[in-house]
C-alpha cells in the first residue's frame, strides 16, 4: 500500500513537472488544441511550432526576445510579452480565417482526380528566414489507386534575402533556395501508406476538422559524413487535415503541412546549423478528368513566374506579408519570368 502511494505521488510530480515545461495553445472558441502555431521572436526568428496537441517547449522561448508574435493559419493572431507566455495554456482566436470549402467540379468519376490549390514553402537557418516561395499548383492522382501521378506548378513567386555569402566551408552563410520544394502529397490520398514501424501516427478530432500527424526521425545517434560535411538529427513531421468525421479520402482533404529538420555543418565549423523546411498546401478545387494534360511551368528558384496576382486573393496563404514585416526590403522578390 505504501509503495503504491509513493508511486502515485511520483506520478503526480512528474506530470506536473512535465506540464510546467510546455505551453499549450488552444482555441478561444472551443478549447481544442491548436497545432501549427508559429512563435516568432522580435527579430523574425521562428522559435517554436506547436505539435498536434497544441504544445511547444517553453525552453525554446528566450526572454531576451521580449516580444513574441503568434502566427496561425498564415495570419498574425497576437503579440505577447514573455510574461504573457508564462502560462500552461494560452487561448488563441482561431477564427481569423474560416475553413474554405473545396469546390468540386466535374463530379462524374473519371480516370484522374485533379486537386488544385495554393502553397507556400520556406526555409529557416538557425531559426531565421533564408528563402521563401508561394504559388498555385495542381496535383493529379490516379482515381483508382489514389497514387500521385504528377505535380504541376501553374504560377509562383520566389523571395530571397540579399547578399548571401555562399562560402564553401561556411554552411551558416549559404542561400538554401535549392531546398525550397513543392509540398509532396504522394500519399495524401491513402493515409494507410504512412503506417510503418518507423513512423509515429497521432490523430486529433477537432470541432471543425480531423487532423493526422505522421512523424519520423533518422541519424539521432550518429552523424553522417560526406565530402567534409556533417549531417545529423533528421526529423520530419507531416500534418494532414480532413473534413470532420470523414473517411479521410481526397474528397475530404483540407490541408497539408510538412516540416523537415536537419542539422548540418562543415567539419571546420565548430557548431551545427539548424535547417528547417516548411511546406504547406491548401486545396481549393477538386475535379475529375480522363485527360491528365495540364498547363504547367518549371519551378526554378532563380526567378518568379506568374501571370496573375494570385496572392491578392483573400484566401491565399500569404506568409510573405508576415516575413516582410520583419525583414522589410532585405527580402527581395526574384524577377518575374512571364
């Protein structure tokens, strides 16, 4: 009996200590956890990003940053001081932008499913923005197998910071635009394909949508060496959202978010650099066709390529406005190749 009592006390203490080390963001409206909340420091650094349980590690917040901007669903939702964040639970107004209904066209089943929508992708180096791109893309899936057949960028723009040094042995000075990539929806039509012994899968049933988080990791114990460069601590998190209480098919698909973490350095550098890639896709239209021929452009980070001002649509995930508020004119759009 005594042993059981002691174990219970220990469990309570451990739970309390664990909770004290984290902050949970929840919806002001319904109290549900809010994944994908970014916490920006006053210098534009992305210090934390909440997981599927709405949690971030408190230790990631440096008091020296003084002011912290919370960004949710590509909008700034609050600016808080360090003392404002000294709570276990923080409520956020998540009604800034309502969930957009995906328009279904040509509803008659055909050979291919077209999923069109908006994307943004950006890279941070040691938490600070390194490069950014956004645009419009259409994914084509085989209607029978739900396998991705092609990714078709229709238009896009690219932003990069001025004057990167790109010195061969100083990875902290590089422009990582080659790491910018279109969100990979390979298995978005078949969630079961993500299930493996290497991946961890968690689900969150919300008031307005259901979310699935898939995470995995590699090189946790030992670095990988290649031509004088060192790679370590690779982690990936994919979050896919679907209509509430749905079958989680492409018809129910609402959002795709992927984050990839990588630490790297040249052997001559004393410390690793933290590289983080963010890729987000928001479907706007679903249609069926027996023809998979579609107009596309090549995604090249040396220039932008667009004919319309797609980012002016009120539903567009325009993170460029958030970043430009920190970096002003240092964040330059690449010339538009029409």
